C-alpha cells in the first residue's frame, strides 16, 4: 500500500463560517445602523481547524465524531461542495458522494421518473440506467409501486429506492454519511453486502457514522474528529473509545 | 463535463413534467394556454381597435419575445436557489442549472411559435429564407442575453434576495420601454432615442421584420442586428467568467 499514491489527500484544511451576533433583517434595523449594510456584526467561527489526512486506494475509512465536530463540513469539502478557507484537497479518481440519499427526488414524480432523475444527478448515463433499471427495482423490492408518485411512498420505501439507485453508481471513491441506518434488518443486511462488495472490489470508502459496530465490521482504519481537528489515534478501538468518552 | 448534456435534458424534461402533473388535460395545456392567451389579445385588437394584419401578428411576436425574455430572466434568477437541495449535496457543473432554466423559456417560445403559425393561417405573414435567418439571429441574441444576465443574477440572488422583487419591477419597465403595443414612430423624437438604447427594441424590430415582412430584409439589417448581437455575446462571456469564479464560494450561503 505504501507504493500507491494516496487517492485522497487533505492538506491543512481550515474552514471558517461567519457567525452573526445580532439579528438585523428589517429595513428599520438597517436604517438605525446604516453601516451594518456593509459590515455585519459577528465572528469567524472555525469549524475545521486543521485537517490533514491521506487516504489510500482500497481503504475503508471510518470517521467518528460528536455532533458539531465538523463531520458534515468535512464531507462537503471532500465532495467539492464547500471550498476550504485554506488548505488543499486532492482527489485522484471518480467520486460519488452520498451525503444524503435520493438527491433530486421529487415527491410529485413517479418512482420510475425519480430513478432517472437521481441516477443522472449521481453521474450515471440514461442508457446505463435503462439497462440497470430492473435490477434497481428488484433490489428495492418496490416492483408494484414504480408508477406511483413518490409522495405516496413511506419514508422507508423512499430510502430503499434511493439506496438501490445509489449502489448502481460506479466510482472509485464513495463518501457515505450515516446511510447505514436505512430500512429494516433484512434490508440493512443487503446494504452490508453492498459494502462488503465495495471492499472486495477494492473501492475506497469514507464512512461517517456514529455506529461503533459498523466501524468495527467494515473499516480498515478510523479517524476521530474533535473540535475541528482530525486525529489518527492508531487503532479503531482507540477511536471508538475516544468517541464514547467524548 | 461527463454528463452535462444528460443532466440538462433531465432538468428540462422534469420541469415540463412537473408543470402538467396532476392536471386533467396534462401536456395539452402546453399549446392550449398560449392559444387561449393569444386568442384574447388577437380578438381584442382586431375587433375593438380594428388594427391591421401586420400589427396584430407583430403584436403577438412582440409579446412572445418579451415573454421569453421575462420568464427567462426570472427562471434564471431563481435557478440556483430552487436547486439548492441538489447543489448542497453533490458536485456537478452548476452552469447546467442556469442553462436549463433559461432554455425552458426558449422551448416555450418555440411552442408559442406553433400557436403563432396557427394564427398566421387567418392572418398571413410573409417570411423569406433570409428573413428567417434574421429572425433566428434575433432569437439567439435574446437567449444569450438572458443567459448572460442569469449567470450574474442567479449568484447575486443567493446573497441578496431583494433582487427578485426589483427584477419584477424592472421587467415591467423594460416591457413598456420596448415597442410592443405601440410603434416606435408614434413617439416623440427625443423619446425614440432612449427607446432605441434598449437592445430589445432592435431585436424585436428585426425579429418581426424577418418573420412578417421577409422581403423587406436588407443586408444592413444584419449589420445592425450584428452590432446589437455583440451585447449578448459580451454579457454571456462576462457572465460565465463571473459565474465560474463565484460559484465555488457560494454554497455556504444557500
């Protein structure tokens, strides 16, 4: 593995957000303090202070951290949605982020139409989607409901459909945010099989989760995010311990 | 980018699907709505004001172009915002969002052209091949103009919601500053000069000329429209540069 170039490199990533300190939305409020039109009161809030990491091809990396530790921000930076305030992200390979399942789903469209919408947003070709359509529907176990509008699906059904499309997306790197917690036990087992397949196919996966069980079962390595700093504690057990102890 | 075109097609077709979802007549509305709207305008101007044929068809054409312009501007303005849910979750070429929103108004225009053709059965128009070229050039320049504006406005709108209301007012102003219901020659000379500064004035004038009175089209018309054409081209280029520069930093402000 040392011979490989890292597939993802994070170099001194910092991310600040502007945190306003006073509420001033109306015209009157501006009128009494005209200078605020140009400079709002507030501070720079550091969400990520220093994130350095190298992830190698074929690794299954878990990232754990308490709420508010910066996990989602880090994933969004990895996915190229946010730009870091400073630092650099290098990715070498096609990446599909699953920050949320069913991106682009529209409640008014039918299940079938949503498969195409979501699939194309995930970077698939319509032609490939047509070929894989039956497979997607079979995996989701929603054969009977594909022509019904999505708004009539239960939330579990929506997630199942979304997940079934997501696993068809072909990439080298997958970013998964808390998507393990979908569906009933039987469907979860199916999802775990997909993760095992990613692993045996040598895909690189970054998994952000609160579940110590999933980290233990799937990850080769775990990183611990606390107060905007990413720690490599050496072993998965240590990360889980640190996470539990806060 | 890899599936730029597929994404564009998907966004556009979804928009049309959603527009007629849950309606009984469905896709028929796509023709029925402009047909009914134009019928009202046409009947009023031919029966009450007894306007001549060229005026009536010119009026329809003018309204069609202004509709494309205003709807395109508003679609483009809100395009990024209305796709925020997708933009915040996945990285793809954001331009597609703006382009698809503006293209929808172009497609609507061509659908309206079918209605225009239906009306021309009773009130003939006289396009020529050269005239149609001039017409197409005018339409392309509206499209690029709107696209260029939208590359700016869609980004600015995320930080400054006020421009939505402002735009609606400005669109009204632009509508009345373009000779749609009135003819340029009706105005006093000093006012004409200002109306001519509006690029849409010349665009509408040449689109009408090419479509309704094709035989009258001269080489200098192309030259004049060509000069106007530079405005959309410059705006489009500047807009694209602005958009690409700002888009990466805008996500956290949605």
